[in-house]
C-alpha cells in the first residue's frame, strides 16, 4: 500500500516541502530510495531498519520503495529518517491512525533515538506558511522550533514516542517558546567603550560607522587598540528586531552553529575569522554549499583583523557581496542565494614593521615595502570601505586618567536616534541606513551647498578620488548630519567625512 508522509528539506535559507512516498509490497526483498537522494539519504535505510528493529517492532522481509518528491530537486541530509520510518510502520499496520496534517523531521539513531538536526527553524517557518498545523521533531531541537508559536511543535525523544503519540497511547506534549523573554537580556555586553582610554577620534569614527552602517578600516601600530575598539562596536549598534533575529537564526541553524541552549540569536553577530581561512569559508560554498562567514555575519559585523594577511582572492571575493548584500553560489546540482547584509570592520598595520607614521617608534621599512604592503588591499576593495581611520598609540597620560570615559549606552542613544531618522526618511525605499543609498537617492538626500561643493571639488582633485569614493564621502557626511539632527549637509560635515579617507591621501602612497 502506498502512503505519503510530509517532510521538509532545505534550499538556501528556506525550507521546502518533500512528500516521502513509501510503498511496502510483496516481491523480492529489497529497499530502494529514489528522487535524487544523496549518500546520506541512501544510507537512511540502514538507520531506519535498525531503529525499527531496536524499537521492538517487527520488520518483515518485503520490497520497499521510497520516493522523495519532487524528484527534480537533489535531497541532502538525514531529515527523512523519521518520515520514512513512519511511512513503513503505517504500511505495516503498526501505526493505526492517519496523520494528514502532520510534518515529520528527524534523524534516527540505530537504537531508535531521534538526533538533533540542522536547519529546523526555516523548515518550521515554511511549514507554517504552508498551513501545516503539527510538526514532530527531535527533542533537542525544541527550543529552536518553539519560536514558531503558531505551530503545534511536538518534540520526541524516540521513534517509539512518535508511534505512541500517533496511536493515541501516550500523547507528546506540545512546546512553545516565550519569545518576549528572549530579548529581555539580549543586549547585555561584557565589553564597553567606557573601558577605552583616549582614542576619542576613533570612537567618533566608530559611532558614525554604527549610525550609518558604514564599513570601516582601522589603521595603526601594534598595540594601539584597533582590535579592542572593534570588539566594542556591537555594544553601540541598534537592537535586533524579531524579524532580523529570525533571519540571522535561520542562517546559523542551517550552518549548524546555533547554540543548542538558544532559541534565537538575539544579539547582532560578531564574526572574526582567522586570516588563513579559504575563500569558500569566507563567502560560502563547498561541495554541499553552506553559508560562509559573510552570511553568518548577516545583520551584524564581520571583523577582519590584519586585513593584508588574508588571501588576496578571498578579499577580492568580497567586492560583489559588499555591494549587493547577497551572495549567489552556483554548483552543478543547484544555485543557492544567501543574504549577507553585514558591516565590514577591518584592521591593519600601516606597514610591514607596523610603525610607519608612529610618533613613538621609528619605521624600518623602505617606501617600496610600505607601498607593496598597502597595495595588498586593492583599490576597488578600499573604495567599498566608507571610513579609513588612523589609530595612534595611546599616551601614558590617557592610560593613567581615572576619569570615566563615555559609556556604550550613551553613545548608543545617539546612534539609535540617527538610525530612527534614517528609517523614517527611507521608509518608502525599503532601505534602513545611509550606507544603502543609491545614486538617485543621493541626488535627493545628499545635496551640497556652494561651500560644501568647493571643499568636495578640492578634495576630489587633490586626492584623485574615484566616483565610488565620492559617493562614500557623501553617505558618511549624511550620517554625520543625522547624528547632529541636521536636515541638510553642511561644509563641516563634508570636511569631517573627507578626513575619514586616510588611504586615499598621497601620504600613504
């Protein structure tokens, strides 16, 4: 007899419905899985066979055919163990009740235990969109799946628990997460800008970066505080909304990095990969495509420490994602698109020895060495970084100053106000920050008076700015004006924005 069991698979960051069709009949004993299964799906027959047997159910020698529909999409992962087992047990008459409005997702151990899987959150969201009411999942996925409150989520520990539930012998308890409580302590950071002594100019630059979601590059000698400052940037960013938290959590769920004790990622991600990482690890990919660091940093920060030490091809691969805020990965079996709307924060030394321009130590590098080192970062990539700021070494007087510095909480108030101004201004354009402005929008919202035009013209000619760098200066100036709650950009806003283009100055060349 043929039975269809609803299940789910993943395509990009979204789930899609898979109909697991099971037919148990007479004939030469065999077990065939069709519908473009990968190796892990083909291996499910051994896991399911052992799980049924070790759950004390009799599995007679029959001809078993399993079709995963639609057959034109490649099926990957171990999500289908549970629906295959349920279909077989229903065909054998062990499960007696129908389950038309149920969805089954789960990997089986040989003893019948249901194991945690990756990607349960996007699957449950898609189930809700399709009008499915009940979902049976592994018990260890309950916190993640419980976020989707409109579904009846039934966490199960074993295959026997699922059978007893469907036969009304012992009902599973539904599970739901209290979503409001998830954000109660979401923005408690251990790191705070009040701990930073001196560096007021860098704090100002990072405040502007946070207020407009601008990419930022910190250039300074070893020990000047570049990493310390960068790691405190999340503490002044706007809070994640529930919709943003869902998007971020979906990506982390698929990648298998969502903590088992968390339902949602409720703070903005801060990703800091090592410079030895490969291109596919940075932007995503692999034989079975997975999200890379740029997608894991979605709605958050990607911090690249010692930027020139990264593989050049990996850095150049950032160009399109920084512009488009999505990354498309093409393979012979599929083409997947992952979101990657992140802020890039990078740091670097000004030269190989690290002390070019330092007031404390002399540089031992030749001009050729300095230029070769700086040129490891291509012009097109630098053009996509809005703010370049020099970080000088902190003086003893600043380190020994016991008066408290401004806290992250106080800075965040100004950032939140500037972001609110931008959200209101761009509400009809489906963008949320100045960094996302298009050329047409800049013509409307970044108009310059005569004095500002003269300053910009002089900088453009002296520094040899590109058209993209010109646009970046306008966007940063727009953010500076928003922080001061000014409707129009003035000459002092333009002058300050130009100061944040350190690597465009001939001083570095």
